[in-house]
């Protein structure tokens, strides 16, 4: 996320959603995977990926069950979420796909 042209610390950095547009499930998953690349807590993922508590619960459960994120107990009270090798492959594939379908400046028309 950028504020006054500067990248905010601890943010995913690649969110390209225009104001008023909704993100797809794939974009939400990509944002979560970006945040979790170096390990992150649930709250950090939730705020950085701009998600509600309900969304984070649903998506984390899915990503853990699919093996894209691991739940790591840091101590008795702290839990972090770390992207797995499979999750990194998924993120790379999503990034490639999003780049391929991203409209260019000369062809900014949406398909009908």
C-alpha cells in the first residue's frame, strides 16, 4: 500500500485494485500469500491484505487445508502463518496470470 507515494512498511505492495472495484478470490489469495512469504500473524495478514475477520478465517482455513500456508506456533501465545513451497508456486502462477490479463494503457477496454 502506498501513502504519499511511499510504500508502507509491512504491506503487500502489489495490490492494484482501483477504488470501487472488488477483488477476485484469486487476488485475495495472492495478497495473503505475499504477506505470508516471510511469516506473519493473522492480524498482520488481515490488515495488510485489507480483509475482514470473517474473510481471514475462511481463506486461512482454505489455504492451510490445501497446503499453501503452514500454521507455526512461535510460543504458547503467538501463532504465525508461513507460505509453503507449494504456496510460493501458486503465488508465482497467480502473478503470471494477472500480468497476462492486466489491461494495457492502449487497450483499457473490459471484455463484454
